[in-house]
């Protein structure tokens, strides 16, 4: 049987390829990655790399973002069907209709969205820079629509004591968490700190000791003196948390915290796409340029 890890290493060298992986990937994929990160960091790496090929181990919008930022690179996704349910909750038709009715409103669009939706947006955001970017537009006195994640929008509105338009989308995995689950876990692990991704509902975020992106959670846990943590995000993050903090304990807030699409990628898939240079992600140039502007504005404001 082929040793996929060794074969992937050989192919990467031969083809000047890099592997980017999100923290929600299976642990064997995280282990072969050249760069592991949250959506923000991975998009920065994609925009700066001099590799010829980027193999993006994540979901489709992430690989598409890499292609938008690095049009001259070949961007490959190991599993073409790996999507994001939140990204599918908004499309260019409904966003265009909103824009027609609200021509003065700036569109802030979460990176968990398609290229077509990004192309209609003024600026993209990720969970690691959303507040900073929202603050920028609010300070300029502009009306905003935050799409498609309702939960992150409500969290920002609460923190800043303002109201703005938001889309009615969510991540079904994070949206399934409740404050009751937090209370139950806190009861079992009284000294544990609660760390949560901002895609969770406000009632959950209000019980958290820390709210942040996947990279933010990893950084917070590393710097914290606490010895145990209740983790309110996708279970793939536990691999990195345990690796970085062998003396700390981690309890997943709910057993169901697994993103089906993130877990589709296997070592065999990575090997095959790299070998055959298959599953190339493409974006029509007219759309790409507009989506690039929204991402570039985000990178400049971050
Ligand atoms: P991060 O930007 O925190 O990596 O989150 C991406 C994501 O899909 C969360 O569900
Ligand atoms: Fe999308 Fe949720 Fe999966 Fe993140 S965890 S990729 S938001 S479905």
C-alpha cells in the first residue's frame, strides 16, 4: 500500500506545491499541512505564497478565496463537494435584490460565501477581523448589511450597542449550541474556562470567557493560566489545542460539534489531486476581480 504521507511530501517538492489546512480538518491532514490556520491567516498566506500550486484542505469557499487572491496559482481542492452550509444561505440574486432596495448600504460579507456574493460586496470579513471592520464602517457613519451570519452580526450589535441589517443565515453546527449546554458543562467542570466561536448564538457567547476565531481561541488557551477549557467550536480544533497544551484539559461543549464537509478530506484525496493536478478551483475573471476588491479591502483594513 502507498505511504500517502511520503508520496505527498515528494510531490510537493517536485511540483513546488504547498498544503494549506484549516483547524477543522482531520488530524492527519493538519499534520501534513505546510500552513495550518483560521480563514483569515490562510487567505493571507494564499495571497503571499510563491508556490505554483496550492492544495487547500478545507471547504470550497476557502479554496475559492485562495484562487481569487492568487489567480496565477493553480488552486486544488481535495474534495470538490466539500461545501459550507452557511455559504449556501445567501446567493447573488437575493443580495442584488437587497442592494437595489438599499443602494446606500455597505455590504460586509463573511468569507463563508461564494465568489459571486463576494463580488457584490464592499468588504469581506472573517471571524478574526469582523469587529474591527464593522467599527471602521460605523465610525464612517455608514449603513451596513452584515451577511450571511446572523449570530456574529447580533454579537457585534450587542457589543457596540448599535443596530444594523443582517442576513438570516447561520452555521448549523455552531447555531445548535445553547446556554443550557454551557450551564450543564460548567456544572461538571467548574474551574474550566468557556471558549466559543462567534458563530454561536448570543445566549452562548454571553456565557463565554473568550469569544474569537479558531486562531483566537488557540492563542487565548496558550496564554491562559487556566488548566481546563470547555470548547464551543468544531472538534477538529482539539488536535491543535491538545498538541500545544499537553497539560491542559479540553471538553467539547457538545458531541455533535463536527462539520461534515470539513471531515470529507482524506490523505488519499490530497495525494490524488496533487498527483493528477485535478479538482482545480476556477473563478470567472469578471467575478474574480470584483471579489478580489472586497477581499483586498478586508486585508487592508485588518
Ligand atoms: P475561522 O475563520 O475562525 O477559522 O472559522 C471558519 C469557519 O468556518 C467557522 O465555522
Ligand atoms: Fe461552514 Fe459551519 Fe462548517 Fe464552518 S463549521 S465550514 S461555517 S458549516
